[in-house]
């Protein structure tokens, strides 16, 4: 509403582009796995993923982080994350601290699910986090199609 730039981006040649990222699963069904922006959608609840990333990154021992909505079919409404830990960090203690910070700062009805260690957070050449790439990686691992992380 009253956002000409956003409207021009969302409506092109009579088509509406809502910013959702989807794929066809093994059975041929369309599965929405994420968005092209930093909004995580849980029904009527919209969360700014960049804010959650920042809460992760402000935790001592975290070098870099990305959060995403669990894209697995039938998964509960949960946020999961990938974290690059600083060297010599007690990872279990760091994950506990991330969870405590999440609960204290956000007080959200969305459950914080698994937090995985990763060597490098995937980014575009411009430095933008690649959430949809991570969501697709989760789905491929769940389907046994991939066991490696290759940004």
C-alpha cells in the first residue's frame, strides 16, 4: 500500500510475484520452501530473519549465522539455523546461549529447532545470505539426495 517500488517489483507484465521460492518434490508436488527476501512466514506471523540472524551472531563464540524456517514437509513451525563457530568455542555452551538469547529477546511462539555447525554461510557475490539455498539443502539431505554442503 502506497509503495510504488514494491508494487513495481511484485507486479510485472500482469503477473504477481510474491517472493516465494518453491520446488517440485520427488512426487511432482509443488513445495514452497522459502522466500526471496528476509521474511519468515508462519501463517499470519511474519518474522524478520535478519533480526534472528543478528541475535545468533551477537552470541559470544558465533562468527556467522543464518536462520531459516524448517522446510521439511510436515515439520512444525520452527526456526532452524546454521552457525559458523569461532575456533576453540564450546559449541554446546554456545548453542545453549543462542537459545537463551532467542527466548529472552524475541518471546515468539515459533520454536527454535536444530542449530547446525557449518564451515561457511552461503552468500551471493554481493554478500546476501542465501536462505533458499540452505532450505533446499535441508530438503535434499532429508531426501537422501545430498550429504555435502556446497555453496
